[in-house]
C-alpha cells in the first residue's frame, strides 16, 4: 500500500525525464494521485477537491508575487536597467586577467536585477566571451564565472521564479528568504570573486585593455540570429549596451534591493521597481506609457502561462499526496538516520541535490522534492512557530540552492545544456563543453558545500541572520519520545 501511495511521484519523475513540461506532468500526476487516494483512503470527490482548494488558498499571494516579478523582469530588461548594470561594470576597461571576475560580478548583479539565469547568461556570454577572445583570457575561467554569476541572482533574486516558488512551497515569505540567506550569499560571492581574481592573476594572462563595444562589434550575424530565437530580450539588452543608456537607469535596482533588505513586503518592493523603471525609463527615452503597458502585459501573461499554472497543479498534487501521507516511509527512513534536527535538515539538502541530479531540472526538483522535505520537517520536528519558520526558511534555501547551483555540476542538466549551446552559438571559434562550465565554477561549489557544512555543524550561527535553532530549542519528536520513555522507566 505504501508503494502505491508513493507511485504518483514515480509517475511525475518518469514524465519529467521524458521531456514532459512540469505543468503537464504535475497535472497528470495530480489526477492519478486523486484516483489513488480515492482507492486507498476511501475519499470521495468533494473531500479531494476541498483539500486541493485548501492548499491553493495558502499560496494565492505567491501568484501575485510571480506576476509582479515577471513584469519587473520585463521592465528591467527593456527600459535599460540591465544595460546600465553591464555598462557601469565595464567602464573601467577589461583585461585578460580581469575579464572573468568582471564577468562574474556583472552577471551576479544582472541576474538579481532580471531574476533569470538563462537570460543573464544569454545576454552576457556574447560580451564576455568576445572580450575574452580579444584580450587573450581563459575561456574555461570566463565561462565558469559568467555561468556561476548568472545562477547567483536566480538563487536570491527577489524576482527569480525559483526563489518565489521554493519559498511558496515551504510557506515562507520571499522577503524573509532573501534576508535569511543574504549575508551567506554575499560571503559566497566574495569568496568566489577572490578565487576568480587569484586564478586570473595566476595564469600569466596579458594586460591588454578592451571595451564592450569592441566585443559586441565582433559578434557574428549567426550568433545574433541564435539569440533572437532563444532569448529576444538579450538582443534588446545588447543593443542598449552598444548604444548606451544613462547611468541613472541603475537606480530602480538600487531602490528594490534597499527596500528588500529593509524588510519591506515583497509586493511593495516589486511595485517600486516597476514604477521607478517607468519613471526613469521615460526620462531616458527607453520607454513610454503605452510601451510600458505592453511590458506589463507580457510579464503577466508569461507568469500566468508558466509559473502560476505550474504552481496551481503542483499545489494540487502536494495536497493530494499529503492527504494520504504518501511520504511517511521516506520520512521514517530519514528520521531513523538523523540524530538531531540539524542532521535532518542536512539530509533534506542532500535529498534536494540528488533530486536535481535525477530530474536534471531545477524547477522539477523544487516542486517534487520541496513538498517531501516540508512534510518530513513538519511531521518530525518539535519547535515553536518562530523557530519552525526559521527551519522552513532553511528548507526553502536548500531547495533553491541545490537546484540552481547544483545544476552546473551535472553534465546532463538542462542548465548546462542551455549554457553550452548558447556559448557555442555566440562564440563558434571554441568548442565549449561541460568542463568549461564546471571546472572553475567556484560560486556553485562554495555555495553547495558551505550550506551543507554550516547546517550540519551549527557554524551558521557565525553568519548574521543565517542561523537556525538547535537543540534543545528544537528537537526531533522521536528524541522527545525516547527521553520521555527514559524518564518514565527511571
């Protein structure tokens, strides 16, 4: 019976591995799960529907956040915010020794501004790979740098769909997630930047200066056609970089980041970003009201047809699985090998990483493994509501970080496939492979290893806002039962 109850997960995994979109896979799996719960638990249609609706009601605010996030991403890409980030980072000039670290920092900031790793890589690969060509830099170092930087904002960006969905699955506020991991993420970024600088300086590379306009001018027509097909917004951004935008177009991004770290609610932060990008874009001549309305329409439409639809079906699927306690066997296994709450959370992180390896898609991992680790934690941890919230924040960070950063250490992952294809398309003079993405990917390696070690050892207490409660403030329910049993027998 336990195997039958977990079988909807196998159905979803099989569909995802066969290339079925996660929205369709979740829909089919939810319908199949409904038949299973009706058979195993003797539930009728009304019971199942009530549970689905109850689950959806808990994340309705996530749908609004997703729509605002998509709209702000469109606005930042089209009004010149993204181009301003790139131009400001390149104004000092770039050499072979610094092209990797400049590319890394630029993609980190741009991915936060746009909320997309794929779009950031598509926009920056043409610039930095041709800069690398002109200056005589290391292709492996530069490619790994812009790939890792592109993933940075996808993990912590306020408008990243993985940040929003992973937070929604764990029932935590996006803004709280960003603040919880903010210092840790910044430290990972700083350490990775130091390593990119040291690696670049230690390779004996030349000091020839180069400007972005030179690199863009060398992009072949075939590469432009590939970008137009794969990421049209990247073409618009590259044109703005070449033509120039006022430096003040970076102000909307600064406003969003400042209000976010001040603890302003997520929707207000996003709303400020949307409004200020319209105002500054109008002064810069990059947009007008009617054009801006079109951008909002595109953002809302993309959110509705992609993330919102996916979240509806995933939430329905999660409600059905929880209804029949489908994850109880896995929960018992993890609980058996865990001696503390920290060990339980460590294994949650490992489970997310293995799920990402198996599914080869970060969003599939988030929506498949996320509900499992939430259920295991909710069922097996005894804590106050405040402490339990901090634990859910760590689960959300695990789910997102292992999905996004873990993607670049898996040769068959969709991230790697996309990045390698884009790199080969925009710079056809070099044959890019998985190792060019992974060999020097300091950002991803540092993030994955550090969050696991910090969680397991309790050293996260040394990082502001990143600590989670330890025993005796929180405890595993089995530990409490064992302690209670000892007390009775004595």
